[in-house]
C-alpha cells in the first residue's frame, strides 16, 4: 500500500525539498526549504543546508558565529502561520475546533467556501484523507492560486481529494450527499438555501465569522430557514503559561478573539425543528415577537421554561 499524500514528508531524515523550522536560543522561528549547496544566513552567522540533509529531525546545527539552532519540520500549525498569504488565514485554534465540532472524519465529503490562503483547506484535507472529498469554492482567482500553491507545497504534490473552483458557492454548488459544509465568508446566510440542498440529513454546517453582527445574522438565518436543528455559536481563546521553577503563572499575552464559530445539524426533509423552549430576553426580537415565551406573563409554565 502506498503512503498517503504528504506522509513521506513528515518522517525520516531531512531531504532536499523538505521544509525546516529552526528555533534559536530565544525561541524565535525561521522556516526555509532545504536545497543542496545553499547556505542559510542569519545575523549570527551562517551554515550550509548540506549539514542538515540526511540528518535526523531534532538535530542541532551551529552557525559560523557558534550559535545553536534546533532543526525540526514545522508542524501544520506552524506552517499555516508562516505560509504566504492572500487573505487572512484560519488560525490553528479555530481550525482545530472546526475539525472537532464539525466532526470531520476520514472519507468525509466536505464543501468549503472561502478558501483564503488555504490554511483550513490543508487541515481539512489531512483529516479526510485520500478517500474523502473536499470541494473548495473561492470567489477571487488570486486567492485561489495562493491557496493552491500553499496546499501543494505542504503535501508535496496536488492532493487527490481536492477540487478547487473559482466562483460563488451559491451560483456554482453542484455537489450532493455532502457530509459537512464549512463557510468562511462575509455573508454565510446567503448560501444557506444552496447548502441545505447539498447536505445529507444529519450533516453539519459550520460557519466561521468575525463580528457579532455577522454572528447574530448567521444564527437567526439558520433558525429561519427551518431545516436545521438549533445552531450552536461559540468562540475559543488560548492562554499559554509560563513555567520556570516555582514561577508558574499565566503568560502575559494570549490568543484572544479571532472569530466566532456556529454549527448546526441538517434535519430530515419535511421535518420541522423542535420548538425552542428557551425564553428570549425581553425585547430581543422586538415588541411584535410572537414566538415561544412571548406570552410568558400569561402563558404556561412550559412556555416559561
């Protein structure tokens, strides 16, 4: 059995064409591609690429200035943060949440809209494997080309499970029996009708938006279309810790807000979503709202629950 696409680039001694991430004594990272006969230059001296070619991962090289650098292959989170960008990338913390809470599994059929620089596409392709299908839609041709180059650079070749289409998803979506849809775009609510026709019953829609106004409209639009279960919105934050001897404390900086995520499950055709029993805040939907709980002052206990 042949190795999965890109697997050979993730193990064994360093080879020509491999991406290498150097870490200096202050923890700073430098990423480059190994080429025979080339030199890597820093303000602390240089060393030859040939010193790393054939060496095991985790080796240490020293520059002509006698500064030690740890050499490792960049992890996927490192790679996407250092890749050339056309649009902003989906940060690793959000990509990890998408893979987990959108339940991306090997062999899944996934549609993605808003490719940007290819960060999330790379995470999705590694999760679904060669037996899956990822069809990505990107409106801008220049962004699509940058994404294509970044994805192919990471895997070392075109990925057999990936199809990239330049154009609007709502105008070009022809996929059917899709397991998962991920929308990273300004107005995901514009695609809900097309997405609902493509998703299988039980399939998951995941939207990634940046602002609270986008979040509100996305959630309310999912509710209004009537073929999804109750949407679940959230965001995640990461705080590193400083640990040195007895000095154990939160780091001074953290990765805070990058975006909001919303997931919702596709209902079977002809099924109405269950009635929401959560009472909305007074005035949340305006004075004329007549949904669940609107008659709470004279309604039943079930309506008020």
